[in-house]
C-alpha cells in the first residue's frame, strides 16, 4: 500500500512531534484533537521546532513553510476518512484508546492501518475494539519524535506480517530505525529495560545511598547514558513513569514493579517534572 496521508489523533507533545516529523518527510498530515486550543498549541510547538531548525541550517525557510502547508488540523475524527495510516497518541488510558480505535474503525477505509503510540499497553487489547485486529499494531516513537531515531513496531496477537512490514517501511520513510517487537509484552523493549532502572534509582535515593544529582552523574558517566534517571523522568513526565509501573505491576502480577513511595508522593504533590516546574528537581 502506498502511504500518502498520515492521521495523528492527539496533539500533545508526542502527537505534535509525529505530525511534524511526517510533514517534514513530505507526507500529508491530518492532526486531530478534541479542542482547537490543543491544536493551536501543537502548531506553535511545531513552528518553534522548525524555526530552530532553520536557524541551525538544518532546513530552509521554504522547506519549513512547505511542511507546515502539509498539516491539516481538525477537531472532527471523521476527517480521518482519507488517511492511509492513523497513529493514535492520546493519553495513556486504555479505555480512552479503545474508544478512539472503535470510532476510527468505523471511519477509515478497510485497508487503513491503525497504529498506537502507546509506550507499554497491550496492542492486542486495543485492537480488540476494532473489526480489523490484523491491521492494528504498535508504532512507538520516542520523545522528541522529530529527533529520536528509534521506532518500536509492535505486534498484537492478530497483527498480520503485511501490517508489520508496512509500518517498518514507513518508519524508514520517516528517517527512523525500526525494531520489531515480536510478542505483545508490557513495555515492549525499551520500557521493559528502563522502568526497573528507574525503580532502583528511586530506591537508592529513598534509602539515602546517594543524592539524585550523584545518581544521575554516576549513570551518565558510568554507563555513558545521555541523561541520568531523574533528569530523564523529569523531562518525560514523572506521572508517566508512575502509570507505567502500576501497569507493569498488574500485568506481570509482580510487586517488584510497584512504584516506590517517593514517586507516589511526587505525583500526589503535582510535581510531574519540567512541565510543572518541579519533579525530582526544582526548575523555577
């Protein structure tokens, strides 16, 4: 299937980044959210990203304007009827995702692939809300989607080989490196490895073994990671890690994945990271 138009449902940080990425790679984009203010915010973030790219010589002003012209915004999910692939990037709420997929299933054409950008949730369960589970898969981008090279292409129980191959090819057209997740397992590859590291880092902090600053320094210098666990959690959103840990605990029936008490306290206090001005660190 020749993919020309990509729909993106959800205009938050990830949705806006995916829409921007697709437009810069010459795809037509339909970006959807429930309110105009969310779409306006997404367009401002997209403009800011591309303006910086122009300043750095990564693209020309003409290329920026051409990419912008390829993005259509809408508050009506019905507008997705013309998409060849729709990527869902709404909140990490399983019931919400299933509701979105159920609606999309009745809107898009029979060949359209429905992909979810979930970082950890069951592709099989999300696909169960549709009548096309063979055309449903995970397509997990990393933040910021315009820059991070990896895409996890994830099989649900009934995802067809054809769907996986088409999404891997699309990933390459978007200048990404895909990896195939062959089984629908919570957290896929990256979060399955990363979340236990977050938990251990938080426990080290709770136990007074070292400060957050020194744990971050040890990991960046000792493991050659670009960010330490606390800086990364603050950047990505502290509450996101919390919800993924809760999901892992339930799915694996394993309390080793339970969020540490310190993380619970931060979430309850509204310290969700850089976006709220405070997380493990203070930013104001």
